[in-house]
C-alpha cells in the first residue's frame, strides 16, 4: 500500500504537489511555533541534528489522512499513512541538510516574492498584509518566525531543483514519448504538437521524480536517522 501511495505521487503531478503542500504547511507552521532545531516536547524522529516533534507529525498525519480519504480511491490504512508521513518529514529534513552543505542562501527579495504568492495570504488575487498578519497571529506566529521558517522551506526546494534540473531525457526517451503521442492523436493532427510537448514533459517529470527519490535515499544512508515508531 505504501508503494501505491508513492506510485500515485509519481504518476499524477497534481497529487504530488498537493501532498507536498500538505507536508510543507505542517512543516512551516510547526517549525515556526517550536523553533528550528530546538523543538520542545516529544521527538518522534531525528535526522542528523534535526528533529521532528510529535506535534508536527500529528498535524501532517491528520492533514494527509483527510486528503487521501477524500481525494484518492483506495483503502489506505492508518499505519500506512503514518509511515508515508514520517518518510516525507524525514525527506524534508534531509534536503535541508543538503541545502546547507551546498551553501545555498535565500535573498530577501526572493523570500518576499514567495510569501506574496501564497494564496492564503491574498485577497482578490493580491497579497494583503492584514490577512497575512491575521493568519500568522491565529497560528501563534510572528512574521519574523514565519519568514525564517519559510526561508528554510525555500532552501530545501532550491536544493531539490538543482538535482532535478540536472536530469534530462535521452534522445531515445524523447522519441518514445513522441511515438506514443502520434499513435494517440493521429486522428487529430491539429493537436499533435501540443500533445507531443505534454507527453515529453510528463516523461521528464516522472524521470526527475525518480532521480530525486534515488538521490534522497542515497543521502539518507549517510545520515544518522532515528524513528521512534512507538510514538507515531
């Protein structure tokens, strides 16, 4: 079942983005509340010198559980979802370590642009400072705390993008995607060009996700990782 959840994430880009959003929101809000690398309360997992608190895990678990029950067909058992969530949170910590080792930084302008594009902080399609302040206050966050945690999320995404963008399709893979497209759209030549581009992008996306997953797994073998499964 855990493989089915991973496969669903790889095969459907919208699903992967939704799940990453769920985990990212839990990560940002909880880390902003407890403080990066100095979380209080029960620790359910650790990656190097970074930890995952029980509160963070529960928030991510509850959001993911609701998402799968509402949006994805299938019988996803409680233990399967717990395993999936803790893996995602560990991956998140792993990429933060990668970003640090790469010496990546986030410019103030870049961070501001990211925050202003978050839909929850917008009113009528435009960033609204009052909405921003109100939502942060409702989550017991100051702008300084939230922005520090969002900067770390941006950093981990930067590290992912560096690895992702290094992946390219081979000529054989491009030809295979185009051939499949021709077979599917030969009755409607006007749509062939657009379909070819979509097919190539889909194949590239899947290859990039496989590369990111392989890179993450390789990194985790070099890091001390502890999971207190009795606390999940």
